[in-house]
């Protein structure tokens, strides 16, 4: 109630900021946070949490969902391992979109690489929107890049174009390190 919102966000032609069906929206949009936020329960129960809340009670179905969701993310379990379990919990719901807020900011380079590899695999199945301040990461893993400044979208284009021939001087100044 204390958040000020300007603008609109659409998903499949539906304005989602005014939706009354928050449960459906949360099913369609998964979220990965900057800090892994495991629930105080087993890895299995963390991944099965969403499907159970959606009414799936059959253990065989839950076992299959958990196994499929963990195959990529949890092939190795540290900070990075916890982040991969949280991503597995997100994909267990088979969302249309996964939002990730600085998912590797607190990770070492090896864990960062594993999470980036996972995102590269998942982007074939999901639309992933990632917020990062790491320009090298954006250049490595994204197909499209948007540059925001003070809450305003300055430029949005193919990642290669943003980093090689930005159209806005503010984008160029940020990329070249003149500010930020």
C-alpha cells in the first residue's frame, strides 16, 4: 500500500498491476532474488512447495516435478547451491516468466558461472528477465538489454547493439564508465 507505481506492465495483453488474480500471476511469474531465500525445510520440500500449494498432493507427481526441477540447478549443492535450489523451486511451477534480481551478486566466480550456465539453459524454455549491475554479465548472458537511469528506460535493444553502438549518449557514457 505504501508503494508508488507509475506506468503499466502488460503480460499477454493483460495489465498485471491491476489484476485481482494474484495467485494466477504468481504461478505465471517466478522470482529469483539477490540472496537465496530457502525455506527452513528439506530441498525436496522447498521445490515441492509451489506445486503443493497449487493442490498437487500425489507423491509420484511431486517426485517427478522435484526431480525434473532439480536436474539442472542442483547438480552440485554453498551460496551458489542454495541459489540453484531456489531457481529449481521457481521452475517447479513452470512459470511463463522468471524475474531475477541480481541472482549472482553475492556469489564467487565459480558459482556465478554455474548460475549463468543454468540461465543459458533455462532461457530456451522460459522468458527470463534479469536485473544486473554487472555489464560483463549482461553482455554474456542476455539476448536483449534495457538500460535504466533514475527509473527511466533509456534504451532497449539487442545486447550486442547496446554494447557496440548504443543510440543514446547516456547509455554510451554508462557502458564506457564515464559514470556509474
